C-alpha cells in the first residue's frame, strides 16, 4: 500500500522517527508497554524493555513500502 498524491509518492515521515535502520538493512523499533504500569514489572522485565526489538521479516515488507 503506497500513498500517491498528485506530486507522487509521499513517504510516512512519522515512521522514520520510530524505527532505526542499520547499515545491513535490519530494522529496529522501540519496545512496547513502556509508558506506564511498569512498577509491577520485575527488574528483569524492565531491563528487557530497554532494548530495541527487531522488526520481523513479515512486517519489514510492509514498512519498506511506506518509506522512501
């Protein structure tokens, strides 16, 4: 699903702010469930959430269509 306007393709700039693309092309995203209700998490769970998550191959195809 690509978005086309009269001037052509318009990439989703908001998506670029939320992901990080490595030199090899891997895509990382921020871990979910980090905003609130974190006091009940164990220390291990909190530390696990600090790391970025790799975007799966299935989702990577959809993400690439929204980027320039």
